[in-house]
């Protein structure tokens, strides 16, 4: 998979992608990264990429020219590398929410180059967004100071789904959201910590019982913390019974 990022802070992207799962997957050749700085596509001595907003108001707006030139350079580089053109995504709090489903959809089209646009200041001139961007994506109902961290979140979520990016122990199939539910709790040694033990079933060696307990916790947690997910997905097969059990145990004060 090839991902190109347009940003005035290329080192933020390069550095963060050098670590952990994304770094390992990159050095194994599972994905390629390109970064493009709009300042490299300016003609003035100050390498200006922003200006005051028409209509007045606070803050600065990123100018269309350098952004368009950086996006075109990114797509040209993809074409030279033999990568077919895929979507251009602008990271913005005004975008559609980033979800597991959207991540999986992008991963399923990983043979196409993905171009991410990270903005700074109050935003980017709408004309270049209208002309160049296929989708605006938000990482949540809050604002961060630029699109770089949101772009990195999206990159991490995508790369960990690439075949071979995770080893068996890290399997993405067991992640929260993989089956529409939150993940169950996890425990490791020591067996007693701060005078608290580990749920007995996890020490039982009974794999069917352990599997059932984990699904019960996943259903129960999702019901407690994210009822909207249950509402949308519904409960399947034995999940209503697992939830009833969880609710009974919770009402009795079980952990
Ligand atoms: N840029 C600033 N805030 C953002 C958000 N919530 N999602 C995506 N990009 C952003």
C-alpha cells in the first residue's frame, strides 16, 4: 500500500511512522510512505503557504496554489511508482467520522495510492478542497491543532490491517470493533496484584469457558459504554443470554 501525505510538518509524519507496527511494516515493504511539503511548492523567499481570510476574522487560511502543487506532485510520484490513483482524503473536524468500517473499506482498495491532506491554521481555501479532495474525514468531535495527528491515526489504523503487519499474538481480528463490539478485559502475571486476583475462569484452562467469558465481557462492556454500537448492530445468537448474565452479575457487584 502506498500512502502520500501533504503537510507542512513532514518530519512529524516520518518520525511517527518509524516506530512500532507501522515502522516494522514499512521496513518489511508492506507499505510505502511519501511526504510532500507545500512550502516546497512556493515561489517567494518566505515560502508562504497561508494568508488572511477573505471576509475578515481571526486566523490564517492555507492558500490553494501550494496545496494543489504538492498534491499533484504526490500523485505524479504514485504514477511513476506504478500505483493507480486512489482517493485524496482531507483530515478535518468537518469530515465524516473515521470508523472501523471505513478503515476496512480503504484497506480493501490498498492497491490504489492513498493521498492524505493535513491542514494547519483555520483551514484550507475551499476551492482547492472542491477541486482535489474526494473525502473529508474526522477523527472525532473535538479539534486538534492540525491534520498531522489525525493522518497518523488513520495510517496506523490502516497499516495494522495489512496482511502480515501484525504477528499472531497481535491479531487485528480480536481488536475492538472487529466484530462490532468493544474488546474484553485482559490480565497477565502476577496472579495477585494489589490484593486483587484474576477472574477464575481465565486460570481454569477450559478454553470454551474462557471464550464464552470473553464474549460475555465484550457484549456487557459494549452495552455499558457504547449502547449506540449495540443499537446499530443488534445482538446475535447467544449474545442476549450473555448480556442478561453480565447484567445479573453486574447488579450483584461482580467485577
Ligand atoms: N483537524 C483538526 N481537528 C481534527 C479532527 N477532529 N479530525 C480530523 N482532522 C482534524
